[in-house]
């Protein structure tokens, strides 16, 4: 029977390890500080930011949440970011994506000082990742690496396939796996015979944002499958397709009128994989844990 990789349990391990580091900083100088900026009324973004701020406070860190209206301009947002850049009590700046269409997201990411870029998206920090040099790493891929390490899954020498080439997950995920001595293939919409490429994987990582897209034909029996996707299904026919072999998903749909699924078919992965992450409760909690870890590390570097 496939082993379920419990992201919530590993998140708690990481957060517990951060507490004495936070306490030392607070005793010597001040607690680490995180500023979270949310523009607009995106419900999912509101939930994500609230969860991040709540975790900060539970750990004894200083956190601030700045909510700006949907009509905020690029220049107005850049001005607020610069204020946080200058503040001594703020070690990390998080701008929740996606931003409204009128805002130039690239200018916003460039405006955050690299030493306060706890999302790991600034080009300087991306360059440091390419060079395998110290810098904040993108939180979701870093969380996946912690999940693999703490679950005793050998990465060195493994064949890893990453489905999805986004700047936020796919590309940094491939680099981290490569630095850990895996043989890495990145797949995308132009990949020929995608099922055959995926079936080569000892470690298969799905990060393309298509609900339950990777079915049995994509999964080599015994593979480790990491599902980064999170998709809300509200269509009953789609829910029934996904619930094949995963009756709990259909029960959740019946109860709530919607259900969260990843990019991998939940019934197929449970049947074929040696270990896999559930959705929800797999990779998601680790993204927040690594945001906290990045913020603490940035504070330690800034405060010496």
C-alpha cells in the first residue's frame, strides 16, 4: 500500500525547529519581521495571506498585513514596498500573487531588496540558486526538498521528472533536484509522448495546474509522486471522473459542493505509487513552513 507523505506533520517539525532560533533573535535584538502585501479582493489570496500572518504570530514573529485596493497602481505599490525596504524591523517582504492586471509584476519583484525577498523570486536570488549559492529559495520547491529529505526518499541518482516549467515552481524545483544529484527532466505542453517520459520517473513532480491530469498511464509503479497542484472542482461530472478510485473526494464534493484536487488523479496515484502527497495536506503546508524559515534566516543574516 502506498505511503502517504504527510506535509502537515513535516511542517510542524520545521516550525518547532524554528522556535528556538526565533527566541534567540528576540532575546538578543528583536523577533524576525515579515510584511505581507495583498492587493485586491482575491478570496484565495486572502486565505493564503491570513494563514501566513497567523503562522508568524504563533511562532512569536512580528508580522504585518497590508491590504491595498484593487485599483492600486504600480507606482503606489512600489512606494509601499520601498517603505518596507527601509524599515529595520522588517526582514522579509511578501507580495501575494497574482496582482491585478494594471500592476507590473516584474517591476514589483525587482523592487524588493534581495536580502528581504523571502519568496526567492528576485532575479539575484534566482541567480544564486542557479549557482547553488546561499540565498532564499522559492518556498514551494524548497518545501518539496524538505519533504523528500525528511521522508527518507533518496534523491541522489534518482531520475526525476518535473511536469511544469513555471518560474515559481517548475524551474526552481528542477534546479534544486539537480543540485541534490538527481537526473532531471522538465516537461511542458510541447513535450512529445508525455506519458512515456513521466513513466521513467523515480520521482514524479506535478506542477502544471490541471486537475487530475496525470492518470495511471503517467505513473511508473513504485514511483514517488509529489503533487504540487491545487485545483477547486465545482462541476459534478468532473468530480465523478476524479472520484474513480477515490470515493472520499466524491463525498467531499457532495458535502461542500466543491472539492480540492491536485494535478495527479488521486485514485490512480494511491494504487500505483510507493509514496505520494495528498491534496490538500501535502505540499501546501510546507510552502508556509519554508516562508517562515526564509524569514528567520534573513533576520539572522541581517542581525548578525
